[in-house]
C-alpha cells in the first residue's frame, strides 16, 4: 500500500503512523497525543519502546490497512490531502 505524508499532526491522534527522518524509518506506532500547531507528537509506548516524543524535523506517514469484516480497508481519509486542483469540486 502507498503511504501518505501528513503535516497536520494533531489530526493523527489514535492513528497508526510511521515516523521518518531523512527517508529512514525511526519508529512506528500509534499517535498518543500531538500539539495543536503540529510542532510535536508523542507515539504511545508499545513492545518497540516507551512513549516517545518527536518534534519538527521528522515526517509522519500513514497508510491504508486491512480490516476484518465487511470493510476491506480503512484510511484516515479525512486526513488525506486533496489532489492539486480538487479544491472546490463537489
């Protein structure tokens, strides 16, 4: 699945993400909290490590994921940026 980079971190609370720096994966996990101005976010503690803080300079990526049941895929669709020129289309 294709990944999508997002810069509005405060909208990612509760969503699984990948944190990258210079194209390298630094940490993956669920966003525990984020600053409203997207200057920092916290990844929840899990088997990979404790709760971690990431500030500006890191990139945060999301990707669709497979679910059980009638829904095949879920993505934080409201967070996905609109394609260029799509603003204003119904």
